[in-house]
């Protein structure tokens, strides 16, 4: 990827980081202000639930900020566009679509495939355990 394109992506990342930081600061300010008077416990529960949702969003924004900062550092240190797994160049098409990509398409698919296979095995093991427990339960029910 040429330097102009990387500089453009860096500017976009910086702008996105600044916007996220402003949003996070505003959310924190809203969460700190507590002038609410509650008519009953249900109102308080609703407000607290809303604050919990805002905290979860804030956590996601924080992780996104870290990813953006890492992308900026990768650009600054000449590591942008290099796959963390295999060391090959990440395609420009992928970087244009997802500039925070750390893996090439092949490595990303390989990792996702392994992850999905682990989930399939875990689900099969859980189903097997449930089946054994059901059989054991039936045996126990019919014991004299």
C-alpha cells in the first residue's frame, strides 16, 4: 500500500479515535451525574439497567479505541498491512474494508474454522454428557 493511502487511513483512524473519545467522555460524565430521585424501586431499577447498558457500550468503545490506537501505531512503525500470523501482506482490498485487520483472509478463515470446530466438539461433548445423565436418571427412577 502506498504512503498516501496509509496516511489517509491514519487520518481516518485518528478522527474516529477522537470521536470515540468524546463520546466516552460524555458517557462518563452522564454516569457520574446522579441527581435522580426515584418514585419507587422499579424506577430505580430501570435507571440502573440503563446505566449498565451504557457501561457495556463504554467497554466496547474502550476496546475499539485500543484497536484504533494499535492500528495507528502499526502504521507509524511500518507494520500496517502485515499479517500477525503468517507475516504476509494483507490485501489492500481487505485493508480498505477493515483497516484494523491484523490477519490476512486465509489466516482469519483458518482461525475461525478452528474456533468453530472447537465449539462443535464442545457442543457434542455437552450433548453426550446430557444423554448419559438422562440415561442415569432413568435407571435411578426405575431402581427398586
